[in-house]
């Protein structure tokens, strides 16, 4: 009885059980209200930050080719480690609003073309240098440079000029953009000394942890930075990410106590893991989506009838049921769902239709199989999803050959390189940023090679349109275009499913990304 009440009181403190339900259960067990209340007080106290210890995460998404250069980050481990040692001008809160970080306040001109950001004073880099407006400008300049190959280059191309004025950074855009602060949360835009122009792989930032060990594909360790400027994170003395790309090994490490949290719990084992004593499942819906991407400029996928055939040949409901096990929702061949502001819910939902798939396949004139590359690291269940896709397409007379690629090197040698592959997107804060990062013709991460001047023109028009109704209408047209002619096949939007030890305190649901938007290691703590 004692163990059950302890467990339930912790769930109340975590916001997963109401106080009323807890007291009702306590009464059913014959426990006095006074004693039950004391348990709740103890549990609430346990949610106060505890400092010290080594907080460890076992994570998928690390490769031997990973770098500390923020411009190069593509997969989960470098990005999540980077959230601990680096910071941007702004950060997204768990509810999706923009919060100050290195920039403490900002404002825009009436046409949203010129923005002024006031840089926080007294923030120190890990090398002892004080952050200046010039460092911020240099960071933005580096990621705007065509030679940088930065993952943020697509969103930075909208900047016409950036300059420092005292402790302010003034950004002038080519076109007005009311979403600029959201875009500056991009995880590539970590503020570095002189913008990282001198040594971008040095791993020097302003975050709560400084880089102590960097072994790409193996482990990454951060040590608490004594001069960190804020008090609401950085509770452990040390944080460590152990790269465990195999799902079974990752789960075993959590169960065995080798790590305190893991990412990418496979939906098919959630029910089993949730029954393990001392383990908590942490799932939250958001903007993340699992995809199959076809290059629109590469044969045979340069034929829209073939792309439509592949879209009609996928059974979305089956994917959500058998791959996500209900931890997600069906997609509609566009990266936008109801989690986004200005989402239009009146776009017709594409459904599995073997007859239409067969019609468009024959109309395309393509003969023979279609090669799809996949990997365990593409998304949880990606290999099984490819096999389901293969089966549903076969009913339409379409043969999909599957090539299972190794995890190491998948994000550098397959994704954004090969013409048809499995992938995932974590989503972005706004529709503008999602479109700019992955569908703007000039974007480096345009992984479907969707090059459309009319799409680009609509994107630029929407940026400077301050009337929300008009802006929503433009976004609707853009989504319809992607749905009908794009190279992205979106069968499902996924919940982010992580798991932690019951020893982990401070967890907050954050739909921006997995692992609390990437901040779990610095915002959580080990309970005594």
C-alpha cells in the first residue's frame, strides 16, 4: 500500500493524476486524509530542483561523422548535446512561445522588415570571453554564408543586412517577416565567439555545460559551467549522452540503470516498458512527422503521376495502427498539421486507394520496381513501415524494392542524397520556418528537390502579410500544392516518446521536439 501511494503521489506532483483522484484512492485504502496530504507535500517538495550527480541519456541519432560545428547538425545526438553547451538569441518555451535568451528583448518596424534585438549583458562564453553584439552578428553572418553549408542557410537567406550597434543587433530583412524571432530559435544558430568563424568545431558556447568529452558516435560529456548566467537549468554536476542506436540496447540500458533517460522509444514496446518498475513513459504530440521522400527532379520521381501513385499506394491508417500503435495521427502529404497556427483543416484527406494508385502508375509510364532506402535510424519502425508500404503498393501493382541501409552514415550518405528514402522531421515552430527549411527552392535541406518559383513567391508574400486570414489562405494554397505535386509522402505525425527513470525530476511535456525540446539534460535533475 505504501509503495502504491508513493507512486501515485509522484504522479500528482508530475501533473499526471489529480489531487482529488489521489485522495479518493487513499481513502479507499483506508489512509487518513492528513497522512495522504503529507505524502503529497513530500512529493511536491521532491519536484524542487536537486543539484549534483551525473545525469545520463542513452540516445539514438549519433554517428562517427558528427561534428561540434552547429552548422552541420542533422541528427538527434549532436543537436541534443548542442542544446546543453550552446544557446541561441531566443528559445521556445514548452507551449511554443518565444522566450528571451542571449537576446533579452526585441522589437520590429511596422512592416516587420527591420528588427532590433537587445543583447543580454554579462553572459560569458566557456572560454571566459564576454558575449557581445558583434559575436551575435558574426554568428548570423557565418550561417548566412553560402560556403557554410549550414542547415539554417535556408532561413538566413531572407536577411539583407545585420549589424551591431552598441549592445544591439539590427537585422534588416529583404521582405517583412513577423516570424523572425521563431526562426532564430533554429538549433544551428548557437552563438559562438566571433560566430564560430575562427574554429566552429571548438564547442565553445554559453550553455549550462561545457564540452568535456566529445567522441562522435560513442559518447559526449558536459561539465557544469560555473559562470553560467541563469539559475533555472544546469542542475547536475555532469551530463552524459551515450550513443545507443539499437532500440533494444537503449531500452535495456534504461532498465538496467546505466542511463536515466532515453529517446525514441518504439511505440510497439510502450505498453511493455510502461509496466517496468521505476520507468516512466514520456509522450507528447507535436509537429514531428515520419516521411518517405522522393526527389522531384530525379527520374523516375520527376513524373508527378508516379509520385501520386506512391501517395495513393500507402495505407496511412495501417501505419498509425501498426507502426505508431496509436501514438500519433495520419498525415496528408504535407508537413503541416493542427499543431501549427493558421492550419487549414478543410484540405481533403488523401486515403489509401489501390485503384487510383494503379491508374497514376500506368499513366506515368514507369516500368519495373521502385527502390526505397530505409534504416532503423530513419524513424522508429522505419524498416517495418517500408515493408507495410511494400505490401500496400503491391495491391496496386506497384513493386517497391527495399534496401536496408546501415545507421552509421545514413544522414550523410542516404538522406538528401538518394532519390527515394525514409526520413523524419521534428517540425518547426511556424509554417514559414518549415517551408523555408525544407521546401523553398534555395534551401539546402530541400530533401524532395521541390523547386517551384510559384511556391517560393507565395512563401515570401505570406511572410509580409500581417492579415492573419489572408496569410492563412496563402498557407492553405501552399499545402494544397505540396499535397498534389510535392515529393513528400507523409503517412503519419508521430508523438515524441521518451522514457525516464523515476529518479528523474523536473520533466515537462514539450511538443517542440523530443527530450523536452532538446533540453531534458539541462532542465531535469536526479532526485535524491
